[in-house]
C-alpha cells in the first residue's frame, strides 16, 4: 500500500483557492446618507429654532414644505450588504423627521427604522415582460412542448398557466 502526499505547490494552490472562495463569500457593507455624531439627536428638543437644529445636525438629507403648517427636515441613512454576484440587501435604515411650525421652531421629531416603513420602487428601470414570472422548469417544459411535433394545441404545444 502506497500513500501519496500532495506536493508543496499543490498544497499552496488548494490553500489559495480556499482563501479566494472565503473572500468571495464575505459581505461588502456600504453606509449611505447622513452620518450623525453620537448623541446628536438627543440634543434636539421641542421649541428649538431651525438654525439651532442645523447647527447641531447640519444640512438635512431632504426637506418638505407644507405652506400652512411649516417645514420638515429629514435625515436619512441606510446600510446595505452585498455578497459577490447577489443583489444588495438593505439591512438598516434610519429616518429622523423634524417638523417645524410657521415660526421655524421644532414642534415634534421622531426616528423611524427599516421595520417602520415599506420599500416602494417608483422606477426600478425594468420593463415587465410577459412570461418573465415563470420558473426555470416551466420555461424549459414550455420550450420542449412547443417544439414537439404532433402535440395538439396552438403552436404545437400545451399551454401552461401564466
């Protein structure tokens, strides 16, 4: 009985391949939007002037104005995680809404997280395609059945539910 040992070069090649696979599986984490200093939001209180809020928090991510009630400031941050070829997944979102009255004083403020909202994709730049919702097996069988000679039905195949 003989025992073969992997050569030094082969061992390094295997170790390198394993390291590459592990590196490809590690997530890439991206932070986007407003980054607040620790304790900054705790300094905001009702009745505070808009200029004081800007001095503490800086410029908001976005604003909204309602003519008869006053302005609102929104500070938005999100964290996404992506792995190799998969689509990025949002793992955390924080929205801080600060509402002002007509005199530019804070009337109320609230913080919202990912669990408080619903993602609405207004324009995802994808064109809906008929049949795009089929599973891989349905698509394969649809192609096989349509190309089979002698099978009854329009187009030579059996129609599957859409």
